[in-house]
């Protein structure tokens, strides 16, 4: 693919052996190029590891000149990280970078030295406005250090848009059967640096996503509830609460109804809300939720990912709970009176297809438009 100004100032480059193909070297230096995607296509892991090992022995990447006009960089599928020297060479070519997306990778690589280069690479971007981390796995403490450095940036140079999203995956036990103590749920959650993410929250943020995404129809599990309190404090504290937060997507952390009330009271101008919400108590659940959502009358898009808490014997059946948490069209009309700009309300239980869903939509900008969609509750015994 060659750069063509008629198709917009973007370019996607397949990267093999950590080099840009000769056929594309002129294109990546083309004046006016603003968005560059580097996608690793090395599928042989043995070869991938050999390339990383050769860099540790002193070899340095052959990196071509890049257009200084590039302000958006996307790097995908570098699953084992980068060779030593690759990220510094890349950074020297991108003096005007403002938007960085890292996807599907161990960003810090395989050594202390590559981890140091990864941290320096991000911190050296003086005017980083957007940071998107999609299934980016790093050692414990890396995110905290990165967040601390971002907090030190002066007003006007701080992050405005932050995304750290993870796909929920339960992996089989390592080795030949692994330890009998191996817990795939614990392993899946511990790979996510949830305890370090609140450190990124500053007064400058206007768009924030800490989301857990499903990999299978069985859905997700959010992080342990003990991690929620620091996140809520960061969102509402006078010293860290964003001043103009418009978008909040947080399904990694599970909120109680009171947690959600405190956060929405602090951010009445929210337009988009996506949260994991503990389903307790079920009695008066929707009327209470409607009251809480009314704290943000300008909401346009809401998605509630329900998290069922353990039930006592004799309490409501699963189907009774689903009927209590999925709104009817009449209940949606009542919510419209509180949030007249709302045009989308979706709800589910941990994204599990077995637990049904509610999907209500209407034409944007028409407060009296009819709600379309409905509620799907599986017909099965609890």
C-alpha cells in the first residue's frame, strides 16, 4: 500500500523483522502524512525471539526516515515486545506525536533494558493528548510509574483522552497440567494492572475508558471490588477529579449503586456512561438507577453491565432478577423524562449471552422519539 493523498494522510505498514519494507520507505517519509500504523506480521515465534536476542547482542534496527508531520502512531501485534534500540530510533523520527495507540503486545519486551526504553518512549512525547492501550501487558509497577510521570506534566501538556482496555481471557494451566492450585479466573484478573490505573486520572481528562471486553459468549468478570474505592476516590477527589469529563467507560471496576451516585454527582456533564454495576439490592433497582442517572441529565448513551452478587437461599430466581433489571418501554419513557437527550440504553449481565439483554435505541436529537428494541430473557429455569 502506497501513500496516496487522495485517500487521506494515513498509512498502514506491515512490519517483518522489525524493518519497514524497501517498497514503503518513500511512503513513510511522504510530507503531509499524519497517521502511521505499524503492524507486526512475524508469525514465527522462534524467529521473533531470535530477532529480539540479536538486538541484545548489540545489533541495532535499521530505521528509515519518517515524515515529521506524523502525529498519530498505532503499533499492533508486537506480542513479545520490541528489540533493544527500536523504540528510541522510532521516537527520534516522531517529534510531533500527539496520539499513541498500542495494541496486543507486551510493550516492555523481554528485559529490564527494553522496559526502560518503553517507559522513556512514552514519557518523551511532550504533547501526548491521547493514549490508547489495548491488551497491553506489562510488569507490575510499570503503569504506576508511567502514570506518575504523566501527572507531572504541566497544564496544557497533559492527557485528555485515556483508554486502557483488556479482553477477559481464561487461559489453561501452564505446562503439562500445571499446578493443582492454578485458578484461571485469578490468573485472568491478575494480568490486568487495575490497581495502578487510577493513578492516570487527572483534572485534564475528558474521555476515560478502563474497560473489560468479552472474548467468549460466557462474558467477563470484573476486577475484585476491593479495587473500586481508589478508582472512585480518584474520580471525585478535589485534586484529581477531571473538570470536564464527558465519557466514562469503566467495566474493569465494579460499582455499587452508591459508588455510581457519588461519581455521577461529581460529573454532571457526562454524555456517555458504561459501567459494571453490582446488582444489589434487586428491590427497587431500576427506580434507584433512574434517580442516579438523573444526576447527569445530558446523558446520551448508557450501558450497564450487571454484576450479580451471591444470593442467599430462598431469594429471587435468575429470571426474576433479569426481569427486575431490564427495563420495559414504559420504564424507558420514564427515564426519558429525566435524561431527555438519551438515545441509547443497553444492559446485560457480564456480557453473557446466557443472561439475555436489554437493547433500547431511538433517533438522536429527538427527545420525544419512540424507543425501539426490547428485552431478551432466556426461557430457562434458574
